[in-house]
């Protein structure tokens, strides 16, 4: 079958849907340094950071604990790092670092973490690349390249990270 004239055959975006692993995944060498797969998505209240400044959304433990964005992780991953519910954690990789509050649960698959989108950027050192983001904006951790050559979307919902208790 000939390739579509508008979109020639492309192994990244084949004409018949198939599984194509993410560039950053737990099988890549980078996983030795950053073993947890970060993912995320929309929150229950608002879209992105919409309404984050309202007290009733900041009191919702789905997205905030003690004023910090929530990171949902498996209880085994939390225990391996000495983390308990509400502990402030640093989530980081080679692209950036953010602060969040730990929310361990059996409902999250081991090796995977979830951070809701929409943290307001609050850099510890404004203007300094890689500075700690106290607002928990997960975009600091994600890749900034286009997901596929024929797609205008970006690959912002997966990245390899490490999590540790924040002591600063």
C-alpha cells in the first residue's frame, strides 16, 4: 500500500495505530539515575492553574497538602524513600526541580508518580535556569520537544524523575 501523499510513511507516526514507547521510559539508561516515571493531567477543580488562588481549591487534598502541590506515588516507592503523607519532597531530573507534598497510595502503580498540572511557578531564584520551583509546576520536569513530526502536540506528560525528602 503506498504511503499517504500528505503524510509519508513514518516509523514514529505509522498509518495504522500501534504502540510506540516514549523516548523517556523505564527501560532507557536514564532510568538508572531517575527511576520514577512522571505523568500527570488535569485536576478536579479548574484547568491548569485556574482557581488555584481560591482557598476552597487549595483546601482540596487532591491537589494541595499544606500549601504544596500533591505528588501521588505508590506506598512502596514512598517507603523506599522514607516518605510519609504530607512530607515535602523535591522532585527532580536534569531539566528542573520542584517541591510537592507526598501522598502515598496503593492506587498508584509502583514506579510511577502523578502530579496534577497547574502549579504556579515560584522560583527560589527567579531567572536562574534549574532553580527550585516552590510552586510545584510539573512543566519544569517535562521535555520541550514536539511529540511527533506531524503533530502540533508536545510531549509534556511523561518524564523520568527522582523523588527525595526535602531538607532545605
